[in-house]
């Protein structure tokens, strides 16, 4: 897979995913479409289609959050393996580490210490106002973290990172 960018803003990726959700994709589809488009990946649109059933907790079952599922798929696309060579394959090991990082981060970042769709949405009516807004937010949140991980791991310039010495100078001037 070729990546068509050398620099990217994870915050811009987040906004694009939120827009894709609002425009009609489910959470997982919005995340995969955004990763494909914003990183300018040479992968077919079917990567979006393969994520369609992962929404609303996997086929509307209320299990694992679709935004998180999209993050898993995206990380697998970048860091996963295609060889059948056991659990010690370095790609497999690395992918598992990154997915674990996303898992632990997402549980804390969503404020509900969960990845289960039923737990995340229990106080809402499915597909209605506040539920949809939360799902849009979680989709953006998850894609932002995935974009940060991809930048860090693949050496893609993260345009959102602040020049720390300049920030210190600015604070010192105040």
C-alpha cells in the first residue's frame, strides 16, 4: 500500500471523519473513508464497504463501538500482516501493540471507560440527536488518535505538533 502524503493534520482528519459521518456514513465507514482519502492511500473503495457491518456495535448488536472497530481496521491496514507465519511475526506483534494502545486510550478518552456500544450509548435513543452527536464525536476522536499513531510510527509529519521551544519562548514572554 502506498501512502500519498508526507505530512498531515490529525485534527483535519478528525474534522473530515465527522463530516463523512454527518454526510451519511456510519461511524466505521466514516473512519475508513477518511483514512483512505486523507492519507491518499492507493487502496480500493472496498475498504469502506468492508467496514459497513461494523457499525452500531457490529451489525447493530451493540457490541464493540463501530468507531473503535474502524480504528482497528485502519491500524491493521497500515501495520497488519498478510503472511501465515505464526504469532511472532514482527508485523503481527507491532499491530497488536498499536491496537492495544488504541483500546486503552479510547476507553479513557471517551469518558465512559468502555468500548461496548451498549455501554457507551445506554442513556440515548439509538440514532437520535444526542446518540448521533456522541457517535460523531467518538468517530472523530478515534480517527484523530489513529492518525497520530500512523504519523508517529511511519514518520509522517504531524502538522498539529507544536514547536515546543517556540511555545516555551511564547510562554516566557507572557
